[in-house]
């Protein structure tokens, strides 16, 4: 097809216009990008290239009374170019009087709606390979103290991930071993040998030096209480800290000069500790003297997990077992209920998974969420609490709730009105030498069995006390669950969640 002269001119004009529009568009994009670049700094890469040296990071202080400004001045006196970062949850009030020099910066962790996200991220401002975590009130005695810590860490050649120097104070300082078991929701502290300088946790005030990348690759690098948070996370990674002989000293003793401020600080410390353990999923802490601290549910709070679906509580999906506070409550409830039954003349025995736990662990199965007891139906009238439960739930003098279960013809005793951890009581009766009942659940172990297993009942150690179980309980359990059930543990519904399956 021939192209006329006019058609050629028209095609050339269209191509020229398109080319002009393309370059105008590129120019507009370039101008817009330059405007953005001048309006705010570009987002730095997470932990980009780091230069040699140490950044001082002050996080452990109280807004209402502190010596942060003096701490900063003390270190700057030894090294005016030392990078110093003061990190606070929100803008401190009264304001901190920090030196107005480029190497001293205040970072607020609380995001602001008019600022980009990286502004509230401390790692944005750390440009050195190492970070020293410094508590309030510390005075550096010479410029060599940080250098000594740095040389010690470098010379360890990876054998330790942190070095620390204790701070002189009125409080005792200890080098401890910390074992954290997230599956069991626990943290356990223990003493190290008196002369030991290698720890996995420290008790007391200390300056801690570690690599910047190590710190900011922790899930919550600056959570409070700072050292508690740090050592929980580092112990899970198998890290250790070497305690140096040379300590730092304090400016003032005490740091808080009024009883009111001390009260405020103590309350904040408790609140921070509670939040930290909740965020980390730690519900039991065993301190070095063996005393236990509980951060889970109690009689006054709901239990730690919700409604059970497919016989699989939510904590199993988190690759965790029953929270220790729940196991403690179940043991307490089981012991109490069994005592009431024995006193009332009600024949009982450990049933189902509870009996399996007794045979395997002499305790509740570590991932179980209730306790099951079988009782003789004909003995129910012997127990005042069971008789009363027929007409509605009743709270006894100890705060336990007795009720008839809504799911069927059996009884339930709850830990409290708030906390619904419970013991189920299943009424069986003999029929032609076989124990049966009127309500059956969709569980493979919920089957009839010969009455001879109950004649006689025999004692067994269970959950810290002695309970009664069927004679020849191994055969009883294999009848219900299958051969080898004691030696081969499995979760309640392996089709949904298996004990050997990875998350």
C-alpha cells in the first residue's frame, strides 16, 4: 500500500508528540523525586554498613528523675566524638538537657503520624559496629574503660557475644545462669560458681557491650526491663556474657531522691516486667533462690487459653504445651475434688488422658487441658456438692464451681467463677459386668470396659498426691487407646496436630 505525503507528515507529527510527552513525563518524575528527597531523608537500609567503634546507648532511666545529662557529659569529657543515643518510649518530661552536638541524639520509640517509620527505630542512628548499653547514673572513670571492654570482646573470637562491667551500687550483683523454655512458658535462674566470670544473665546494674548487628537482630532489642529482656533473648540463642573485673561507678546514691519517686519507679518496673513476660509468653519464673513467680492465670482471671476446637488447644499450634499456671490450677482442682469424693464415700478413678498422664509422668500430661475422673453413678447421692449441682451451679467455700455439664450427663468442677480450668466427673454404672454410661463423647478412648478393672482400685502417685486408678491400668489404657500408648506419646488429635510435626 502506498503512503501519501500527507499521511507520512501526520505519522511523523504523532510520533514527535508522543516523544515530547514521554520526555515531559520523565522530567516531572525527576522534579517530584528531587522534591521528596529534599523534604525528608531516604529510608536507610536496616543495619547498613557499620564503621569501627562504639555507640553509647542509654535506655535504662526514669523520665521523672534521672541523671542522663550527667552520664552523657561524663562520657563526652573522655571522648567528645563518642556517638551517644538516648532512647525513650515517649518524649521525656521534664525535658532532658542534652548537649546540642551532632553525636548526641534522642530517639523516641513512640511513632508519630507525621514522621516516617524509621525515625522511631534506634538502629537508624547507630553507625558503629558495637553498642554499649549504659544504665542511668554511670560515671566513666577513664577513656580506656570502653576500649578495654571492646578489646575483651574482640579477643574472645566469638566465644562470648557480650562483655559486661558491673556498676557499683547498694544492690547486690550476681553472675547467673538462665534457662528459658518457651515450650513450657518458663524462665529459670540459677547461681553460677562464685569465681565464675562467664554468665548467661546478670542481676544488678551493668554496662553491657555487644555487636550492633547482634543487638538489633533480637526480636525486642530494647524492651524493658532492659537487661531482663536482653538476657532472655540471648539465652535462647545460646549466647554468654563475660563479666570483667573493673567496674563502673555511680554519680549519685540513691538515683531516686524521694520515697514517692521510688514508689513510682517500683510500680513501673513491675508493670514493665509483667508486659515483658506477657509479650515473651513466660508465665513462670524461678529465681536463683528457688522461689517461684507466676505471671499467668489465677482464680481471679480467665484461663490462659480459649475454647478448645478439634481436641487441640491453641497453644499446641504455637508449638507450646500447657501453661504452667494452668497445670498448677488443674493439680489443685484435682486434689481438692478427689479429697471431697473420698470424704463423701464416692468411688472414683483416673480416666482417659488423665490416667495416661499418671502412668507416663505421674502427673498431668504436659499438654493436657483438663482432668477426667470416672465415678460410680450410684455413689452420686453420697456427695452433697454433686447433689446440689443437679439443680444448678454452686460455688463452694473454697471458690470451686460445681455444676452439671451442659454437654451431657456428667459433672464439672471449675477452678473458679473466672477461671474455667476444670475436672470432669463421668458417672459409670455396671451392666452385665461392663461399665457403661449415658453420655458418650466423640473420643476414641470413650468406650465401655469390664468392671473387673475397678475391683479393686489401686493407688498411684499423681500430681503430688496419691490417687486411685484401675488395676492393671496398662491393659485398661491399651483397651481404650491402643497398644503401646504409654510409650508412644501423641497429641489428642494427631490428624490436626501431631507431636512430631513441625510448625
